[in-house]
C-alpha cells in the first residue's frame, strides 16, 4: 500500500498542479516517483487504434521522454532536425491541441547517441508554475508553464554519455537534482530551481575499471523519506549511494558488478530496491541506514533471474513486478526476494510499468500494452495494440491512460 508520507506529499503536490484537469502526473514515474496513478479511477482495460482513443496527435522529431501533466497541460520533449533542435512541447490534456512548441537548445553539433536512444530521452518534471527539461550534456532549462517562455538555461553539466542522455531530473523543495554519470565523469548535482545555479555537487568515487564504459549510468534518483531525514537514493555504475538530499553529503553506498543502469529505484517501509545494470542484471533489497560501505550490513536479499536492464520495477502490496528487456515478467515477494510466479509476455521492453485503478500496464517496444491484475497468480486482462513503437513510459490520470509512441501521443479512455 502507499505509505502515509507518500500520500501526503502526493496530495500536496497534486493540489499545486491540478489546474483545470483536476489531476497531475508531475514526474517521470508519477506523483510518488514509483509508477502509481494514485488518483486514477476507471482507467481503460481495452483499446485499439479505432476504440477508446479520445484523441491522437502526431509528435514531430524523435524523443523517448515520458510526458508529464500539470495545470491541464501535458509537457514532453523532442529533438528535430537530427538533434539540431531540442524542443519542449505542451499539449492540452482535454483536447490534444498543441499550446507551446519551444526550441530550448540548438546545438551546432549534436552528440552521438546509441541507435536505440534519442536526444530527448530524459523526462521533464513540474512544479506549480514551471517545467524543467534536461537534454543531458546538451543542457538543462526551466520554462514558464503558462507562457512557454524560457526562464533560465544551464549548460555547465558537461559529461560524455557515449550512448546519449537518459537520466531524468527530479525536484525536492527548491532543488532540481540530476544524476550525471558519463564515461569520463560521474557526479550528482542539485541546481537552484529558481535560477539554475549549482547549489551542491557530489562527485562519485570512480569505479575501479580500466574500461570507461563500465563507469556510465542512466538512472533517475528517488528521494526516500526516513526518520533520519530525506535521503536521495542514486544508482550509478558499480555502486549506488544514499545522499543527504539537502547537502549532497554521502551517507552510505553499496557496491555491485553492473553499469549502464537505467531502472529507477523503488522503496517500501525503509527498504530500497536497486537494479544493478548491465552485465548480469540483479535486483537488490537494501535497508536504509548505516554509513560508509553497507554492502555487507544492509543488503537483505538479491535476485538475478530475468531482471530488467531498462524498465523500472514496480511494487504493489509487498509484491515486486518486473519485466525483463526480452519480455519475461516476474513477481517477487518484496520481503524475502523469493519468486512468486514468472510468465513470458513476449516482445521487447524499455518503458517502465504503471499501476492504476487496480491494474498493471506494461508497454512493449512493439506497441502492445498488456493489462494485468496484480496478485499471487498471473492474470492477464487484455492486450492492446497501437501503431508504432513504445519507448516512453505511460501515465495514468483520472480515467485516462496517456501513451507516447515514436510518432504520436494518445489519450485513451473507456468509451
């Protein structure tokens, strides 16, 4: 179940962002950062290109960022002109009308990216008045939600992603926080959300590897609320960290074999669950607390079969659901790490799942969304095919599911 702290924070944030739509999804993984559509009721189970689509619009360019919703507007990023124009778009949630289409950066020489990536993969994040967008080393910016005007830009966060940008920014109070893990430098940084100036920067100890590829990562951090204060849980290559979110001071770290980490951590009752990345992906349960290297003292369990390298896991009522990149779905007991069941969905997966209205939604790269009932046994409710490829994670608000494909943005509801 959602913790009281998550509910209080989510309710407060939603009250800021609701606007005319009455609902919000301000972050890559929703109001709690863990994929829960906490205010979604009556979301659809079945749809197709000809059924249940309230509106569909074409999105120019290429971008894998998950749209975010606040004040009645869906915000997303995209890259046009082969990465020479990095843009932020706002779409009316009610109608699908494009309200803003802003060029934020215009790099003369766009960075090289992996063929599977885009120049606009990090998702935006919202507060009550602004939208914050990030294109990795190509720049970070703040825009006014109402006018679409650019309030500030920051191009100081320079690193060599090698594969292109991936980590999404998050907000905590007046701080905009980003993971910056390249093959050359690795650090976490907090910017003043009002000015874009650096407030703190925490250099990660470099992993001991001759191959610099093993130093990069693309995960999004998560703020966890504990009796000892708010902790920033941040996954990097070869190691994950807990930081004092206000100062960036390291509290603890765990070490593992793995790099190019993408999944975002999840948390329940003082335990965080971290995916260790490429090589041999594992998921670790780490009890919050301790100091220094807590690999031996705070790791509760490890699991290594069919663990995702890209999609984030999701946790519902003490069960973790995770789909591997090759479409194998596993349900784990979050207390013991023991598998409850495994089922092959088929297809390939990069998008992270969401939970809304008692249902789990898993979107494959091939455009197929599997709708499942969570529980001790596997139960598929429906399969829904859309045209195009799905790399961005979906979102759920009110009675709607919003899905972004490689060409289009959909708002889907029950007829």
